[in-house]
C-alpha cells in the first residue's frame, strides 16, 4: 500500500515506486507486441517473398493490410474501453494476439497469411487506446509525459528484439525461418497475458463512470465521439494530434517496416548483413527514443520536440533521395532519416491523453491511433510501388522530405504545448450542459 497515493480529484489516485513501474510496463506491453510484429515481418519477408513468389503488390498487401485491422481494432476498442473499462479490453486483445500468431506459423497458403495478418492487426489496434489510457490514468502529474511516451520507446524496443530474434532464426532455420519468426511472438504475448491478469481497473475510469450523465435511459453511458465533435477544445485537440499522427505515420512507417529489404534489395547487402544492420539500427532507435522521452520531452516540450525532429527527418529524407544507391553517405542519410521518423511519434502519446477527460480519453486517443495506422497502410503501399517496384527512389524520398517540412509548419502554427496538463481539471469539465444533446 505504500506505493499508492491519492491525488486531489475523485479520480486522482496514482501509483509510485514499484507499483507504478509494473503498471507502466504492462500498460505499454501492447506497444511492444506491435513493434515486434512489424519488425518480425520485416525479417520474415526475406524468406517469405521467394518461398511464395510474392510480387511487389502482394508484399505490400501482406505488410500493410494489418494496418486496416489496426484501424478497426483501435476505433472499436476506444469506445468499448470508455464504456466497459480498460482492463477488460486489454485482456481480450492480448489473448487474441497469442492465438493468431500461432495460427500464422502454420499457414500454408498466401490467402491464409493475409486473413490472419489482418486479424492480428485488429488485436494490436485494440491495445493502443487501452494501454495509453491506463498508463495516463495511473501516472503522477510530473511523470505523465514521460510515461505516456513510453508507448513509443517500448514500440521500438519490441522492434529491436524482433530484429535480433529474426537474425538468429534466419541463421538457424533458413528458408523455413519465417514460421519460427511468427511463432516467436507468442512467447512475449503469453508472458504479458499472465502478468496482466492480476492488474486492476483504473480508479479514474471508475470515478468517471460513476459521475457521467445518463443518456437515453442507459445509466453511465458516455457521449463519446459526439462530445468530442460538439466541444471546440476537444475537437481541435483530437483534430490536431490525429493529423500529426496520420502524416508522420504515412511518411515514417515504411522505413521501419522495410529496412531489411532496403539494405538487401536497394543497397545490395547480403540477407544476413541486412538483418544485422536492421538490428543495429533498431538499437539506435531505442537509444534515441529513451533520450527523447527522459531528457528532451519535458525539458523542451512536446511542440518543440516535434518541430525539431520532423525538421531532421525532412533533411535526412531529401539527402537519401539525392545521394544515389551505392554510397556510404546514403546509408548514413537513410539512418538519420529512419531514426528521426521513429522519434517523431514521441510527442503524439502525451498529446493524445493530456487534452481529454477520462470519460472520452480512450475514444479520442483511438481516433488518433486509427488515423496513424491508416497513414501507415497508405504509406506502405506507396513506398512499395515507388521503391521495390522501381518507380522512383529519388522522387519518393525528396517528396517525403518536402512533406515533413510542411508538417513542421503545421506543428508550429497549429500545435499546442500541453506540458504540465492537469487531468483532474479535465475530468471536472462538465459534459451535461443543457445546450448539448446527449447521445
């Protein structure tokens, strides 16, 4: 009990010490599975593509279709966990992930891979708004930004682990290694499912559930998206962080997923060398995210961090596009670009929870998460067409650089600094104004 303290508000209970560390790790664990899955498919493609004779279009389908599942999963889970609680939903999603990964390992046909990858995306998408909301609602105010941005750091850490595991399994099993790679994701999923079972519901959600205005004869029902749309402050907040996440994911998602293929097919490294470089770059992702999360985020603020990192991504992308396919400088430029794109999401996580009250937090966060996954889906297909299919490496990356520069302008002009947000004050905002029509 010494680890638990109470804040001032009805939902202001928060954790400290060992209890906080445990809750933070398990709340963010879904992001680990997301990152792990993205990088394990990255490694698996090296043997999947020749074994199934996949074209560029089919490769893009296999890697990008899960993001449509994530859009559906995120939108559904956001509303459901605002209505029925965070804990219940995140136990369901990790159980689904566990079962589907094992089925993937036994797939025999391309269509089976496609369907199972889509369903896996639904399970992953369900965890994003759920885990982020739980993390925010147990975080002490002074640690809110650092702990919610843990989602991004854990995400890239999952990718790093997958890159290392992918290299080892490729060396051990060769052409059949993709099956072992998919099956390997079941191990962290099982550990997370067991560990999460004992976690309680968040006090903030319980308090918010007991105070919301009844709607249409349904006690405790929240207004959800309708309240976001009719409240200018909530509407502008969700609109801003959703646009930011859509654009950043559209531009930055493909390099993360296709790094090994880029090193192998474009830069002409051997498969094992490509996987090693992929693992090394993933380690740099983790270091950069830890630095951004614990050193820069609260010192510089969310807005300034986003503007600076997106500027670096813009310069790295343009350099990647104009340096050709064979120089050491190209490898360095691509590395700078890739690292910047994996740090740019850090501000999104605190932005998505620091501007909304508990009763609609997961719903609003799910809109941003779903938008990001949709951006990744579109970006992956365009990237596959532009690079693997040979339409234009230079045009693609220069265009990405220009788009990142425009995103910097958007952040500076539209973005708000939310450092030091008070969740108790947000929860005190009344949603029962007589001028508002409840749904």
